[in-house]
C-alpha cells in the first residue's frame, strides 16, 4: 500500500487511535479500584475528623474507621431506622441525594462509639459555596441536640477566604452548639458578626470576606439536617419529649443483620 495515500494515512490514524484508546482504557480499569479506595479513605478521614479522631496513617484509615464507626443506618422522616446493612450510609451519593425532595431523600447516619464508650451520630451535609460544591459531616452527641464536632470540605472555594471552612478553627466554632431551641429544631446559623438570627437559633460568626461561602455552610446545614428532626428527637433532641436514646438503641439492635 502506498504510504503516502489518503487511505493509508486514515487507516494508520485509526489503528493508532484504537491502540492508544485500548491502552488508556486498560490503565484506567487497572487503576480504578485504587482510585475508588483513595476516595473512600478521604471520606473516612473527613468523618473521623468530625469525631476529633486523627487518621494520618493512610494504611490504617479503614482500620481506624471500622474501629469507631460501629454501624451504618438509614432513617426515614419519622425517625425510624429502615436499613442497617453494612456501608448503607457510607455509600449514599449525597450530591444526587440532596437534589431530591426531602420526602424522597435517603437519610444516612453513621453511629460511632468512642474510646470512652460515648455514642455519637455522624450526619452528612452537602450544599453550594461560591464557586462550587461544599460538603461536610456533623457529629451529634447522644442527646440528639448538641454538636460534638464538624468537618467541612469544598471543591473550589477561594484560598484564604471561603476555603477557610476547612480550617479547624472555623469547624470548632460549631462544637457545643445546639440544634434545638426550646424543643424546636433550629439549625445553627452562620451570620456576619453583629447580625442576629430572627428565629432564635444559635449562631456563629461568618468568615471574613467569605459571606457567600459562609451562607452556603449555613444553608446546607439547615437543608440537610432538617429531615433528621424526628430521629434527633428520638435521641432526646427536643428535651426527651418523645423517647430516649435507649429507645433508639433498642431499635438499632433490632435492625442488626442476622
């Protein structure tokens, strides 16, 4: 075949594209499990951070996570546990989940037991910042009301401004804040210094120069935590008006897989 002909050049290009594409596809498939595990470990690290548990050793992140996260749960709007299969909460795609109407969302809960025996419940949140998605994990004490810890991440917020939601100093402002005020669910608000909430909710100061990102944190907490109101009340979040944490503990045990 004439190597200078159009037919030869087209065939040569097609073969090269096919060859290179096959090689790239093979590499992608070979690396995908490792990439997925790295993503999962990053998520585990964020969840552990909300619980004030360090996990610097990448080789032991999964081991540390499984030590402290003793059960995954899915709950409904009435606060009932509907599933407790392994990783059922961890595997919920929050980006898609939050776009659903509240009555159709999956409500993941990760139950944690710390070294001192205390129980915490980690709830994921997902929302929008200035330049893209923001997300995080809120660890709630067994009373269903007070916040034990928080961790926030982002995709593309401005360094030194909105990106500061990842700093421990900002996240620590949520510790010991309450999700219920006089028995009513009122998510913690993030407002400019000097501003006051109109509904009596507890608040923290927004990041200087990052009003939109701060508002995004506030909005995503209100949007994502509100569907858990009944579940948190069952833990005693409204002062124990409905039932106690012991009742939820019993229901959790009843839903353990055989």
